[in-house]
């Protein structure tokens, strides 16, 4: 599919809101935890982040949304404190937001819009480094006697590892896979031995993930039509599920709709 990351991977908006979760050490990784009202771990969703890691409020707020809908959500720091800095979240200056608008003042600086060099990041956080961390994290989740079903939910960089966690050769095969605008995929190789129900969210204006038809076809071959939901969101760009503009009605609605669709898909297979 794609051999590397592009500048669209470092574009987007920081969302308004105050995350409600807490921080724990799980499997040796600093982890954001958002719990459902009853605290049940029956449906544990492991969020595998994009290159901005665990500190961007967007992903934490989305974890809270899933928790409000009955999921126990864990978001591990798979980059071990070395995620792409938030000041590089856009190569084009986004809308300025003020305190009165409920946003984050000065979170994005005009002089911080220079292109971020992704090559060293990809090299440092290559599969040989990241996958063992993720595998060990899943093992720690699985070892918890209160955990029943495990869902891998990946975004961009983390989207590929969500697929790998659903394969039969994974150290801890998850029960359902959710992957949003996955990057760095090898198609169809990464889908070999993938057998669990799979949801994929894709934006039709994603200039980075352009071979969506090939991805969908390969996934059908792997898991079968009945266990695959491949959704396309019109005019949505790369990162739409977690980094869209929440002050833009269409982008906010798409973000909300794709979250609801994924949660409904997961619940269908629970």
C-alpha cells in the first residue's frame, strides 16, 4: 500500500474538551484508561494511536466516548514518550481557537507549521521495535481475569497493528479489529491469517491511502464479506476519525458517525 508516512499524517486539529480518564502502568507502558460507568472490563478496547501518541486530547476524548458506551478503553504509549510533537499537527495553520470558543489557545503556532521529517520517526519506531511492545501489552490485558473480549482499535500508524493483532499468528489474537485510515500496510501480506470480524473507516479524500479498493478486496479474501464492514466517508481526509475539525459540522458529524458505526459493529460480534 504505502511505503512511508506523508505530511497528511501530521495534519489536523486539536479537539476541545477535558479527558475524563486516568493514567496507569500496564504491560510496562504508560497507559490512558477510560472506564465505563460500571467499571466492567468485559469489552476491553485497546486503542493503538497514530503518530501523535497518547498525549493528544483527541484520542483520549474518543476513548472517553467509547467508555460512555460500555467499553473499557486502554490507550498505551507505544512510542514510549517519543511521539511526534503536537506542534507539528498541521503543515497549514488551522483555525485559531479562543478560550471563549472552548478550544485551546495557542496550541498551534504559525511558526510551527514547517514540514516534520517523518523518516527518523518511522525508522526509530519500526515494526521490530513497536510490535513486541504491543504484543506484550496485549498479553498483559489478556492476563487480567476480568477481561473477556478484546477489541483492537487502530488509527493511522496504529491501524496496521490492529490488523496484525487479529491474525491467528498473533501472540494474543483479539476478537474484533477496528482500523481507521491505516498506514504502512503491506497488501495483502498483512491480512494473511486475519480471521476475526473487521471494521475499516476510510475517507474518500484521503490522499495517503489511495488504494482502498485493493485493501477492501484483500480483506474480503481474508475474513469474508459477512465479517467485514468497509465504510467510506465522502470527502473525508486522512485522519478524519480522530483529527478532523470539530468546529466544522460535516467533519464533526463524520467523526461521530464513524465512532458509532464501529461500536455498533463491535457489539454485533460480541
